[in-house]
C-alpha cells in the first residue's frame, strides 16, 4: 500500500512538473506575441526581437520594391521604421526594463545588420521583378 501511494505521489509530481514546463516553454513566436509576457530567459527575449525584426524587414523590403521607393529616402524611412518598431515592441508592448538588457541601444541594435541585409535583398529583388520584369 505504501509503495502504491509513493508511486501515485511521484506520478502526480511528474505530471505537475510537465504541465509547468509546457506552459513556461511555449513556442517563441507565441510568447513574443503575448503582451507583457514574463521573459525568464534574457536570450529568449533577444531572440524574439531578432526574429520579429527579420520578418518586419522582409515585408518592408517587398513593399519598398513594389511601391517603388528608391535611394537614401527608402533606406532612411526603413531605418526609422525599424528602430521605431523595435522600440515600441520592447517599451510599450512588452514593457521590459531595458537596463536588464544593457540599455535601449543594445535592444535597438539587436539583429540590425542581418535584418538590414534582408531588407536590401528583398527590396532589390522585388523592385527588379516588378519594374524590370
């Protein structure tokens, strides 16, 4: 009887641990879209900023190519919108303390160069495809 009781107790504890783990390890994209979600892992939040910025840059690159925007005006508007989107995401939407991540500048530059490259490639390809067919 004691062994059976111990077995059920262990079973209940492992089920509770699994349930807790499954809610705390939600997929990154799901967690990134939940407003003011708790970010236990700093790297995970930085990954969320990185990937959201990549998607944002890919979409803007395609839009810029279709519109068609050209030159420094297109780049300048992209830089402004990209920085503004990231700032709004971490300060207003997620309300994180930026000092925990090294300050505002560290969060703003997270994934910037790769997203800028992706933006440029999408902009050039979509512009060439639409306007030079």
